[in-house]
C-alpha cells in the first residue's frame, strides 16, 4: 500500500496490538501537526479578551479594534483553499514549515507593534500563514499514519486539540493580558512555533510525491480576488456607520467589493484548476449548507467579540475575569460538538442543524434583552452564553455532514474545505455588519448605557438571523439530508 508524505518504514507497527502511536517519528508528526493546529485555532479567539487593552495602548479606534479580529479571519478564509492546494503541490512538510514560519514571524511583529497599522498588518499576514499551515497539519497526519486505529486516534487528537485551542483562547488571552501584557497573546506564538519548527525539521521527513506537474495550476488570482473583494466589501459596510449608505465614501468600496467578487466568479468559471469549482454550487445540499455556515460563522465570531467587550467595557471585568467568564461557553461548545454525532443518528442531520441553530438564536435574543449596565454574571453572561455556544456546537457537525452528503465521490475533501472557508468568511462579514450596527446605535459614545444599547442590537440582529436561518433550512433541506452520517473532515469550532 502506498502512503503519502511523512511516512516512516515502521508506520504499520502503529496498528499492532499494544502499540498506540508506533515509532518516535510518528509521535513527532502527531505533536507537530497538533501544535500547528492549536496555534491556528487559538489565534481566532485569543485576542478577543485583549482588545480593550490593545485599544488603550495603541490608540485604536472602534473600527480599528474590529479589524484586529477581522483581518486575520479574512486572509485566513481567503487563502485557506489555496493553502491546501500548495500542500498537495509542494509537499506537506515544506508548506507546514513555510506556514508556521510566516505565522510565528507575523506574531512577533504584532506583539512588538507600536502603531495601529503595524498590528493590523501583522494580523493580516498571520492569517495568510495560518491558511498555509492549517491544511498541512491534517494532511501530514492522514498521509503519515496508515488506515486503521492509529490514524483514527491521530485525527481524533487533532480534532480535540483544535476544539481545545478555540475553547482555551479566552482564558489564555485573559491570563496573558492580566499577568503580562496584551502583547503576549501574540508573542506566545513565537517560542511555541520555534519548538514545533525544530521538531518538524529534525523528526519529520518529506516524500517526493508532490504534484509538481500541476504547479502552474495554482489559482493565486482567485485567492487574491476573493480576499480583497471581501475585505473591500467589509470596509464599505463599516464606512456606512459614519457616512451613511448613499455617501461616495461608502458606495465606492461597496460597489468595488462586489465588482471584485464578480471578477472572482468569472475567473473561477474560466480557469483550468479553480480555487472554488462553481459546479459544486449546483448541488442543493452544498449551496444551502454553505449559506447556513456563513450565518452561523458570523454569529459565533460576534458572540465572542461582543461578549468580551461587554464584560470588560460595561461590567468592568479584568481581562483575567473575562477569560474565566468564557469558560462556560467554551465547555458548552465542546459538549455540543461531542453530542452532535450521536444525536445525528437519532434525529438526522437536518433536524439537528435546525435545532442547534434555533437554540443558539434563542441565546442571542436572551442576551439582547437581558444585558444592562449592572448585569450579573448568571443572567447576562452564563445563561445566554451557554445557549449560544451549545447550540452552535450542535449545529456545526451536522452542517458539515449535509454539505459532504451532497458531494460527488472524490470531492468530499474539497467540500469540507469549502465549508470551513464559509464559516470563517461568514465570521468576517458578520462581524463587520454587526459592529457597524452596534456603533451606529451607540452613536460613538463610550459610556456604559450607550455601549449596552449597541451591543444589544448586535445580539438581536444575530439572533433573528439565526432563527430565520433555522426556518429556511426547514424548507431548503430535504428531510433525509445527511441523515445518520457524519462529516468526512472535522470542522473547527473555534
């Protein structure tokens, strides 16, 4: 049997009775891949608790604060499918090292930033590094471990580490910001990244199986167009808060972003090896699942972002207290993700997706109606936070199952990558829309009552969008969509 890159001669021993991982080389592959995945997912959420401290230290505006979170998500999502393709073309180990090196270097630059533009630029480059690194982590595992129990354990560990990274982000961010500085939420990536780089160079071997004949088919224009187009569109949405929808300063980026996305569609329709084969969207399950993931992704990112600002700017929690406050949400999303595969066999992917989305929507509306300037933790953070996170955890896995159920044989990996991209892009666009709505309602005021009205509006819009999405799925998805099946590739819940 032919195994891909990073395969060692004694890999088969890993499936022998009494052997859990096999050789030390396979241990190193697993540790390197899981270490890289942990960093990628951690940086989606770790900055949330540090945002108020970043704003105070660097003089960031409210809009600039939003882009600290959004630039990472935009470049990560825009280059994610391209990053997976580079791993196939140029080698998993090589691209793992490139992505990790770029990620660590950008983290160092962001941690040392003295001006807002320096931090924002570093976050954008971090996202590109993560887009190269993330696909390589999983393919290193699946091509190193043979089929069977050893590979299942390795991928299961990779999935758990990813979920743990997303869940631990708030707590890590709070501890580092409170005890050291906000800079350490980025600088901590450097020593961890260097250790993983060294372990990879020393222990992980590269095979010669990359598809070098297909190098000319790398769709760099597609990745650039979709990333810049989405970023320009998000910028236009943000500008409407201060200028209005009819102002030239808003219309130009809005129309420009839409035009770039139109060019992206035209390029994808003509290129020999498109980043996103448009034929996939002719399949009803794939289209509906990706639209639903856009909505859910936008809601999830907004939950972490606005809850962090509410706890620190209104309830006056310290960064450490805010990080601890996120533990209940973190545990809830993990619990929902773990229960989802079992519940899918009982009720089917369609109904579980609808139920999870609706539960999350109810949590958003609870938060919208319950938050106030003197709110207690149980009523304004714990209760609605648990519902929002648990519902999201229930919805993500069956959504991936629905999408892959609509894929042709041989395309499940591509569809799985697309569903992850939709989740991340939804987070970026959703945060732009909801932040603009919140800023418009608070009218630029920094006092607690005004901030509460803005945050409440953001949660209200998010909740209504989730409930509308749940209702739409009732009519858009077939009754047996993804019934009793699980997703081919894990979907990150960070």
